[in-house]
C-alpha cells in the first residue's frame, strides 16, 4: 500500500477536528545523527514542528519486520538533545501497513519499544494494522473500500479524542 495514500486519507478525515500537517516533515537527504556535529537548519525546523503539534500520528510501512531507516533517523533527530525530546508530552498514534497478513504489526511493535522513553502517551486501543490494501485506493489516492473507510474513521476518531484529552 502506498503510505502517502493512507496518510492522505487519514489527514483528510482528521481535518474536522484539527489542522494536521500531511507533509513528510523530515528532510530525508540529511546525514544521519552522529555523522556530523552540525545542527542542520532542517533538523531544527523539524523539531520545532513537532514541538508545536498537539500530537504525532505515525503512519509507517514495515520493512524487514521493522520501521524504515529514515523513520528511525527522524525519531533520533527529534529526540535530541538527550532529555529534551520534541515528542515529550505529545500524544502518539501508530498505524502500520504491509502487504502481508500481519499488516505492519512488527513495525508498530518496534515503535512501541522505541518511543516510551522519549515521547508522551501512546494510544493503546484501538490498534490498527493495515494489510492487503493495495487495491483500496484509486489512482487519485481516494480510499474506495467502504470497510476500510469505516475502520480508519474509527481509528482517527479515537486518536482525535486521545489528543484532545491529553491537551486539556
């Protein structure tokens, strides 16, 4: 499944509650943490966007039973400097997808292992793992499977309520 299509659908249906950012916020062409001592302006801007957000919704594909390397690097950038993670206090939602039967469960479980020490509360229920949804979107990125529409709407409603609860 195309991650941009699933992220786009979730963003579109979240607009009635908040003004989400649908951009890929992390600059993928920057060196990894530890390769240079410099603080890139893009990294600082990325951290600031997270700090200004009400919550963070990760929508990730599963690569080799884990998260993509660029996502792990983005998490590392946002969690620096130590003790001042941009994710601290931010409600977190997790959506995994993969073409196989497990639908990204390993990627989500990896995030559940990585994030607790550097983030805010993670939405535990409902969980959502998307599998076999390659034909769920038309060529314009619109979700066309009614059952999946309902499932995603239930998740986004739960996440929106979770964010609102933790931002009172």
